[in-house]
C-alpha cells in the first residue's frame, strides 16, 4: 500500500513539475513579412502551412503579419490561428512606408532637406515622416480603421517608430527640423537653431561622448547634444505613445519594434516612454544583419558619418555584447520579447543554427517572457527552428 502511495505522490510531483515548466516556458512570436501594400508575397495557404510546421516544432503564441491590403489573407489566416489559440497582430508601419497610402509631411533635417532613404526591398523605402504633424499620426490610425479593423486582429505591432538613422549621414539623426518640430523642441527647452549652430561650429565632435554603459547609454561630451537627444526621445516617443493609446482604445494589444538600447536615442526612441504604452517591446538585437536595425551595421554607420567624433568604443557583435543589451532592457515594466533574426539571406542576414541557438540561449538566461523570431518566418530555414525544439 505504501508503495502505491509513494508512486501516486511521485507522479503528482512529476506532473506539478511538468506543469510549472510549461507555465514558465518562453513564448515565441513569429513574423510574416508580406511585402508592401499592394502585392502580397504569399498566399494564406502558404502562410498557414508554414505556421503549422513551425508551431509543431516550438510553442507559438503570436503571429505578427503585414502589411498587404489583402483582407482575405488575414481573415483566413486569423481564423486558423485563433482555432489553435494563437493571436494575430497587424504589422503596421508608422512614420515610414505610409506615403503610398496617404498624403504625409516628410521629416527634414536642420537644413530643410529630406534625408536620403534606404531601399532594402520593394515596399521598404525607409523615408520617414514628421513625428510632430498630427495629420501623420491620424493617417496611421485611419489606415488601421479603413483597411484592417474588420480582419480579426488581436493587436498591432508598431514598426518604423523612429526617425531616420545614420543611414543618411548625420542629417539622418539631426531631424526633424520642420517648424512643428521646432515648436516641440522649444517646449522641451531646446532651440534647434542653437543645436544647428553648435553642430556647424564643432562638426563631428558635436557627437563626441565621454563613455558608455549599458544602463546609462552614451554620455555626450557636449551638453547641447545631450539635451537635444533627450528632447528628441521625448518628442518622437511621445508621438508614438499617443498613436499606441488611440489604437489600444480599440481593444488592441500593442507591440513595438525598437532599436537596440545603445542606438535607440539617436533615432528618438525613449525606452521608458515607449515601454509605458506597450504590452510588449521587441528590441532588434540583430548581430548578423547588414541592413537597417542591424546593431553592427548601424554602429558602423555612426562612426563613418562622424569619423572625428571621439569616445566611441569598439564593439564586437559577440555574446558579451548581446548580454549587455539584454541587461539594458531589464528595468522596463512591460513584457520583453527580444528580436533575434532567424531568416537567412546570404549577403544581408547570413545566420546559422549555431548563431540562433547561441542568441536564444542568451535571451532565455535573462528570464524574459519570450522571443520574436525575426523578421520573416517564411524565409527561415527549418534547421534554424529545429535547433530550438
């Protein structure tokens, strides 16, 4: 009788342990990039087939998909996902890529020029719009209301929530300098004419820093530069927060695509503001991406755009650096799903199963809620997923 009792207790303990493991198991979010607005790259059948394959290998909790205007794809895919208890979020660009859909006012640098864009692929022009123009913000919400509100989405994933980067040289980050933004900066105690004059007097050294820590980021040597980037973060991220709140009022979950913490201030992303208005954030911790948002790619652009700026350390895109960025995310209260690239393109994102395994192990060690497998599950080699089982 005692043996039976011990066996029952052992089984109960094992079941409780298994239940706890399942409860604490990190969640995977996957992304499906459909391309631009007008010509979806995949059919609903292809997407469902790939998601089924993936969800049989790893636990998928959400699918981010967009931003084609083909409603039937979302309705069919969404119905299938919901039958499996998986949420569907619309991949929605905010300050770029919307010019095909509506009239928009472009962001300009301090000299009134529109920074050059970056044509990675069709539908991804990376031409950014002014974050202070209320019409631009209203357009984003209207795009959702007019084209996606009846498609069965559980939430929205906000992308392009920044200004241009050093892709366009220094003018890419010294913006937006339009009249609306000048007023916003004045309200923050920053005169853009003074910032412009300081840059023209100091040149690259305007951007010099005295040090870097993951917790505090870069410390600018020039107090005018320090105040400018702080104010820029308030203005750009404040505008994103208002859009997020408006979409949340429609009962939508809010996710946000962010630059890695060390580069985020240059493009106007204030983590504290954004995290307070998001259900989850996805910092793009891309170590093997040679395109916008790739960590090493963007850092090299900074140093190439301002070669005389001093104080910038050499960063190796290794595991130690990845952990430094994961540590920088820890203070924020919303759910954190670091983005790790798992799709493969030979010259743009040359990932491997070993790279994916190493990156995901680092994320798991920090105890975050999960990971976003970026940025297109349709292009991910199955070997990159098999290693995650």
